[in-house]
């Protein structure tokens, strides 16, 4: 199962070899400064936004890869039945959201990321919705 780690000034979603093959993508690395908000989604399916693009999508079994929507794209490594750490990112990085089912305690992982991210937005504990085209 994928892991979220902090490597220097970067947040890294470290994938196992088979997850890399399924996602057709390597480890995801973004600057820690790009982390805007970290939340925990108890319902795994709510962490998936948009439609499946590149990767492997087996409903009820495994969701790994990129998902696209009109606001950009997200990267997901999600297993049904497990809570998901959702990391919202600022613009300027390839993804708007990283959604990862982690094997460790999700609350501890989220707290650790909130503590280490220098520009975290703690105004709300909720995850933001995808912006609707034409809305201000």
C-alpha cells in the first residue's frame, strides 16, 4: 500500500512497484510548500473526484492513477473500506488533490503533515469541492 512521507522539503507519495505499474506513474513528489490543506475522508469513495483517466480502476477493489475534472487533475491510490488522507495542493503543481489510503493511522499521518507543511490552511477541516465552471 502507498505511503505518504516527507523527504526534505518535499511531500512524496511512495508507491509499491505494482502500484506504479497499475497507475502507469512513478512516485508523486510535490513541494511541501504547495500543501494547502490536509483532511481525512472516512468514506473512501468520497475522495475520488472527476472521471478516471490513466491508471487502474476496479470498482470496489482498487482505484489507482490520475483522475481528471474541469478544475485539473487528481492523483489517487485508494482502497475500498479504508479511510483516505486527502492533501489539497496549491496551483502550480501537476495535481490539485492527492488521495491516499495509507496503511498507518490516518489521523496521525494527517496531523504530521499539518504540522510539517509551512503554509497550511486550517480555516476548516472540510475538503473543498471541485469549482463549478462559470461560478465566481
